[in-house]
């Protein structure tokens, strides 16, 4: 009996050594992100959404763009069902995995034909069916040398938006005497200078 045990043990050891090592979690996370971008480029709705958690959050480049769960799935469906995907090509990425192996976070640099250099960052969770994206944040980095001009452009865009209805009602203004009407208009203009309209909204900023 002993004569058979030694060869059997050697065979088992050889088989174990021949088995591939367990997948590197950082590589697995990177593969999920690559598949995510690939599905977006192909407008593959099922594969794209399948790589996200049920209540995943996607943050777009505009301050108003925050989609979660069903809202993002609806946004994706509206575009992908018409064959309108989006292509972001990763060229640099950093991935970190928590010690327990359940959570990972990343940041990556991307190239896009319209926006140029972009940055993606976010969080993934390790599920029974593999790594899934729980949050993705897409942004467009601004060179420090251009920050002031970009901020000025944003502020200019804010002040040029239509004023809110917080000013005096038109009916009340129309019944005022000409001098009073002129004074009202001057007050309106002064108020606009003090309280610029918030970007993408019709609400005055807090002053």
C-alpha cells in the first residue's frame, strides 16, 4: 500500500503546481473596467449594466449629472437602444484593493475624441459574480494655468442665464409710475450683480 502512496502524493503535488494561481484582484478589477469601457463603446446595454451594482452611482462632467440605480439604467437604455454608445480609451490606471478583498478603488486617465483627456475614478465591490462598479466619476481635468479663465467662463455663463421669477411680478411693475419703474429696474440689475444665477438652474445663489 505504501508503495502506491508516494507516487500518488507526487502526482497530486504536480497537479497542484500546474494549477494557475488565483487571479490577482487588481488585475480582476482592471479587467472589469476594461470590459465596462468596451461595452460602452459597443453600446452593449446588457453587458455594460451587468458590470454595475443595482444602485450604482454615475457622476458625469456637469455638476448636475448624478444618476443612481434606475435613473442611470434609463439614461443608458435611451442611448444604447439607439446605438449611441461612448468611447473612452484608458491609458493609465491605478487600482487599490482593501485588505479584506471586498472593496477596490481606482483612478484612471482616459482619452475621448470630443473631450480629450479625461479622468475616471470610483469604487468597486467584490460580489459572488465578480467585481462590480458601485460608483464611477467622470471628470475633465483642467490645467492649473487655465483654471482662472475656465472659472471666469463658468461665472459668465451663470450670469447670462435667464433671471428667476424672484423679482417683482410683471403686473405689479407695470402699474408703477415711470420713475418708480426705473428705480425698480435699477434694483433688479443691482440684485443680479450681487446674486448670480446658479449654473444649470434658475435659482439665485445664496447671498
